[in-house]
């Protein structure tokens, strides 16, 4: 019987995080693959939650992250790649990374979209070397799994997030603490 020491535990967590990146476009054909995934994600979002069309039309930019894979066993991590679109045209590509510590075990995948509702929020995001989702982020939550509720005050928030398409066995998809970094695919 082997004893799980700190070093082997950290190695296991690192391997799980590396495996979590599989299927996220790593080593892909670049921007064309990410753009195709973003198109599919956007279409799914609009079909499943029609109210998001109006939110996206009011946004100054939308960052679509088609597939985030998150894994955790005490220590956890998440990774994905996506594209920032302004007027539905890709202007930049981004990776999303997240590390976490705590009571967690499992793997899940999900998609999300960040809608920048003010020009300042979009500008701050694009100028940063690594933007972390935090206090200025508001979730647009699904009330009954089919419709999104967007109050007038919600649309005035600088950044709105929609997390959707969850699958897996890790409870609680959240993007708080996720770091977004511009990449060249």
C-alpha cells in the first residue's frame, strides 16, 4: 500500500490539470478552430437562452469561452481558450486559467460568455496583461433552466457572465478568480 505524500499529491493534481486542458484547442490549427467553436457556442447560447441576444446586442464586446475543463482533487485547475468579439467579429484570442484549493473532487466542462456592457469595462479588459474575473462581474442566472432574467439594473453592470452547458461531476461552475490572458493561437 502506498502512502500519498505531498509531492505525489501535487504531481497528481498537476497531471489532472494538464489532462483537463485536453480538448480545449491546445495544439490546434489556431484561430480558425477557436472561431468555429465560438460560432457554435454563440448559436447554442442564443437558441437555449433567447434573452441573451438582446444582451449581446447591447454589449460593447463579448468574450466567448466555448469549453472550459475544470478538474480538482483538493487542488484544482481549469483551462480553456476563446475569442473576444466586437460587433460579432473576432478581435483577439484569450486563454482562461484558474487554480483552486479546497474541498473538491471531480471534473466538469462548461462554456461561458462575458459581456462587456460599458466601453470602460471592455477597454480595461483589453489593456490588461491578465484580467481576473472578480468583484465587477455579475452573473445572469437561469431561473428555470430555460430563461435568463435580465433586469434593467443588470444591464448597467460593467461585466455580465453567463455560464452554461455544464457537464461533469464537479459541483458549482464559477468563473470568479479565472485569469484571462491574450494569446496568439
